[in-house]
């Protein structure tokens, strides 16, 4: 059986809080892919009081979704990992921290499709909004885009704490990011869950030194995983 580190299980746990599913899963590993497209929207500099400003800018409501808060402790894995290929390290870091590069501040929201009665398998999306030192956001996305191009064949990661086993990332597939802001990047990380393919979707959009990250997965129906355009549009509208 493929071993999955506590780091990776916790990284996926960002969406288990939303979908109430991953606590029952025993073995998961993933891998990814990426794509970039230039946006045309206005630029926004990271505000001085970044954390408070991010709270005002992050998406508050989306039709068809229930929006709730999330803490860094729920979302981020704390154990450092090393990618088998140095060029792939930005992707490995993204999986663990649910943020690109090294932002100054990040706030999170969890969105789950609303339905009555409540469908525990409904699509879920995590949104992270980050601010960076001047120029840091563009550098973070550039490094991630380069990693996606260099790591199409996949890579593995090992935990710095000496934990046995490794996380296996088998494929990197670039996708088209949304237009409308300064820059966007989208990709799919493909792994396995109990021998079955498990894709993880990531989309990032940048305006100035602020980056919005969208992350989605669906272990109940992997083929249907997607980041709803209404979610990205709602967040992007708040950044324009």
C-alpha cells in the first residue's frame, strides 16, 4: 500500500473540514500540473494593514455555496518536505501551506455547495487570499509556473522529520487560468486514493501583490472535481 505522510493527510485536511470525508481515509498521495494565462485587470498593491484588509477583500458570499471561515491551523501542514527534484519544490510547498511562496499574511474561507437535505458529498472549495512584500506575489507565481513546466512527469516528497515513506506525485497537467486580473495560473495535481486516481485542482490569480488561491477535490467522485467559475468570479470581483 502506498504510504501517505501525516503532512500530506493534513494538507488535504483543509477540505476535509468542508466535506467531512478525509478523516475516514487511510491512504492518499497526490501529484500535479499547472497552467498560466495573463489577465488584464487592474493592479492592487498589498495594503499596509494586510491581515485586516485581506479579511475585507476575501469572498463573503457566493450564490449556491455556504461560506465559512477557516484557520491556518486547520488548513496548513507544518512539517517541511523536500521534493525529489529541486525544480518541483514550489509545488510541494504549495500542497503543504496552501499558499504560493512566502506571503506576509493569508486568510482562508471554505465554500461548500449548499443543498437541502445537506449532501456531504457536495463539491467544496477552499479560498486563500494572501498578501506579499512588493514584487513577491509575481515571483511566487513565476516560480510555481516554472515548477509545473519542469515537473510534468511527477515527483516525490520526503518529510524532513524522518517520517517513513513518501508522498508520490505522478502527473502534472496544465490548465487555463481565468482572465481579468494581472496574472493567473491553474493546474491539476494527480495522486491516488485506495488505488484510484484522485485529482486536486488549484487556481491562482494575482493582482499586484495580492494572490487568491482556489483549491478543490472530491474523493467521492474524482472525475467531477472542479472549481466553480462562480467562486473565482466572486473573489476576483472583490479584487478589481
